[in-house]
């Protein structure tokens, strides 16, 4: 079985980038529509940062604050 590639799907990233450029240049769209696309692009960047971080999720099962 092939190992799943780490990181963001390049097609998804290209689609969001393309959509962001189209929306920025379209004067007919409302500010709300533009902000929705901008929010998606920012969310994708946050996910990329987390995916690239080696220690992200490493402490998921560490219960240091719990009494034993």
C-alpha cells in the first residue's frame, strides 16, 4: 500500500489561490463574499503551517496536568 503524501493537496491550494485572485479583481462581489474567500485562504495557510510543524500534535496524549 502506498504511503499517503504529507501536506496540502496542491490542486486544492491552486484552486484557493486562483479563487482568491478572481475575487480580489471582481468589483461586483460584496465585501462579505470577498472575506469568505480570504478566510479560506488564511485557513489553508494555517493548516500548512501546522502540517509542516514536526511537533504539532506530539503532545496529544501527554497528560501532565492530570493527577495520577
